[in-house]
C-alpha cells in the first residue's frame, strides 16, 4: 500500500471508528509524545486559518460518533474555572443562595476574582451526565474548544487534553493524516 493510500485508510478509520478507549488513548499518547511534539512544531509552520478550517471539519465529522455521556472523562478529570454570574445562575437553578453555593462547590482566590469548582470529579456529574446541563459553565460548554479559532496558538492546551478526550485525540490523529504529517521526515530535518 503506497503512502497516500495508507493516509487515506488511516483517516477513514478515525472518521468511521474513532478511538474511545481511555486506557488505549493514554498508552498511545505516551508512545506518541515525541511525535506530538513534532506535530505541534509542524502546525506552527502552517497557515492558522487552514488548520482551523480542517479541525472544524474533522470535529464536525468525529464528534457525532463519540458519546460524551459514555465517557464523561472531562467532568471526571478537569478543573473548571467559573465566573460569579455563572455561579449565581447555577445557585438560582439549584434553589440555593450564592453564599451557600460558594461554600459547598467553589474555591475562591484570596487575591482576585478567580473561582474554580472545588472537586474533581465535578459535583454535578451524575451517571456521566451533567445534572445542571442547561446551566453549565462556559468552560464546560466550550470543551473541547476545537471550534474556536487559532488552534495553532492553543496547541499546548489541546495536547494537554489529548489523552483524556476522545474527540481531541481523534481529531488530532486525523489532522496528522489530513495534513500529510510525517514524523520520521520531521525527525530527519532536526
């Protein structure tokens, strides 16, 4: 099978049968550390708008094939920043005062407005679903944030979640194929 057909086979595989096994993803992420570092360098040398367009397309193709409520790993493993208005809206939804909500669910910075959920996994994760879904926080709503522009300026954050989010993992693996990334060629050029 020539290189072009190998690439085509790989992208069809990730688009049709995305990897969702978190243990396998963690293993692959560990094995691909150097490859992913080279890929980040590769991406910084390409036009941001083209990357954004390709990532957006890949996310649109891959996301419907992955059930977030089968996984829930983001809610089990991420620290979520929240704002005062978000905390107040959640408190109102739960029929609590803001002070009670904060005391039970929030850790606040003594030096400023920074607020984070005070537990991992998230207090509101029930049966791998968000119990306050309609009132969830912006960070939760946006995750995995592949729809946001300037992907190549957020590669550190994206790859920080590569081993814990099946959507990110599969989009990044598909992006390697879609962009013709060849880690062995990159290593030869260093």
